[in-house]
C-alpha cells in the first residue's frame, strides 16, 4: 500500500513539471543510457529467433580435420 502511495505522488509531481524542470532531468548520462537501451532491446528480442542461423554460420566456417 505504501508503494502505491509513493507511485501516485511521483506521478502527480511528474504531471506538474515545467519545461525547464524536464531539461534538468535530461542529463547527458540519462540520454546516453536511454540510447543504449534503445539499441539493445531490439537485439535481445530478435537474437533468440535467429540463434540457429548464427550457429549454422559459425559451423560452416570451421576447419574440418
């Protein structure tokens, strides 16, 4: 119950943000972190489906002795 009250107060304070407050939240570190997430989430979603093709490609290039 306490967490729900905390989340509600956080959302209310976010609704009252002014443009200059938003600029203070967008630090270079937060923008870099957001960019990294935007790059890696699609990879994490697609990679399991294409894994069998990666294995085939690696095995084709191996040296058979």
